[in-house]
């Protein structure tokens, strides 16, 4: 083969190689661009609103990371690229109502405009000791949800069972035909912001999300108490609700929890007048004597008539009451009473005779 032919052949090989490399680059670029484009679309074809909050000082990178965490965008890396090339990096703080059926462009456009932030929301505070009916009333007063909507849902076994995997503190024990409200005791006290246009499910699960945080915080202690006290999770929540109603101070909550454990261990009736209040549906704040003078009221919640714990919680306890039941103060006391006419001091006694002396001294007028 002549030198000229060899040179031509070599040029052809180099040319073919360059063509091949070019094709590969085109395919790689085309494939990358196709992937890039696909990640700009919505994560779902079905509409699903998500409340998303951007705090002051959060970077674009942090916001995009949170958007991905909430399942609102497909890919954080490509989202950062798109935000930069599309000049959508002027993200504003605020709370936004975003939808999983929106494209990345739509989502970034919304959070780049503070006018898109939610202002049509309502704040509801649940305080320690609130009954479910009080919570329902407050929510209904400022949202589109009615009290009936909430009560129907809070007593709906099918719905509750559908969310039990998400909220492991909800167990089969709560389905008691004698319970007044199935979710009573599990609606954790806190301040919540709800959309004015919302649903009973959204309201309920936002509250239960907070209950879940408390449960996870004390999960190991719940498990320990269940084993050592031979009580179910539902019974621990129930006892916490009674302790919450009986005491105002954390130290008294722990002492009273210890007293109730002593009585339960001995097979004594709890004889807690606050369970009578719930049994006869006397609102908190009413004359406490209405509870004291009705010990014979026939109800499974009345611990003067029935041994052991009531069918379920008698209110929604706060963290201090829950912690008290999990870590009670040990003592030999079986009785207690509060000086309701004085400074509210709680007096404890080991025997009924000692207890009667306290009653005669502080309650007899």
C-alpha cells in the first residue's frame, strides 16, 4: 500500500472516530437534556395541596432541599440549575400553598413572589386540659370545617384505622364502645395555623402530627412504663388525662400519678372526682362541687363506681402530664386533696384517717 493510500486510510479512521465521538456526545447531551427536562415537570398528575413555609434567611439551596423533602419537586440538583438560569432565585419568606401537580416553574414562580404567601389562615390554640368538643368548637369558629365534621371523623373507625400506621400511638384499644370520643386524649395541646378553607382530615392530621412528635420523644419511656406498670398505651394516655385534670403543677402531677399507681396496684378505686366531671359532661370552669356531689352518677367514666381506669382519656393532656405518668414520684400515699379555698396546695396522705383530717382542715367551711 502506498504512503498516499495509508494517509487517506488514516484520515478516514480519524474522521470516523470523530463522528463516533460526536454521536456519543449528542446522545449524552440529548439524554441529559431529556432527563433535565423531565425533572422540571410535576411530581404527580393528581392535585395535592401542601402547606410549605420558608423561614427568614433560608438560602435557595435550603429551600429547594425542603421542597424535595416535601415531595413537591423531582430533583434538587436540576431544580437549582433551573432556578439560576431562569432567574428565580429571589425566594421570599412566608407560608405558601403549593400543589404536587404543579411544574417546577410554577412552584418557583410562586415562592419568588411574596404576594403568593398565605394570609388567609386561622390560628387555634389548644390548651392543656381541653376536651375534644372545645377543640372542635374553636376550629369550626375560624375555618370551613364544622364541629359535626370533626366529631364524625374523630369517631370514625375506618378513617382512624387508615392512619394508624402513620400514628403508632393510636392502637386498637381506643375502639371502645363506651368511649365518648375515640380520639379524645390524642389531640395534643399546641398553637396551630389552619387554612380557612380546609378539611376535617387536614385539621386532624396536623394535630396528630404534633402528638406524634411527643410520642416519639418519650417512646422508650412509654415502652418501659407499659412493661413495668402492665398498662396499655391507651391506658397510659388515659391516666395522663386524669393527672392533667387533677393538678396544675408538674411536681404535683408526678406525685398524683404515683398515688394513682399505688391505688391501681392495690386494686382500689381511683375515686377521682374529675372523672365524674367528664361523665356528667360538666364543662371545666363550672362549680367543682357539681362533680364532688355526684359520686353515684352511673357512667363507665365514673371511677367512684367502677374499678380501674375509664374507657378512655377524659381530656387532652399536655407534655407535663404525660411525662408525670411515665416518671411518677414514688411514695406511700394513697390519698390527696387540694386546698381549693386557699392557694391550691395539694395535701397527701398515706391513710384514709389522715386524708379526712386534711379534708376537715382545708375543705370544710
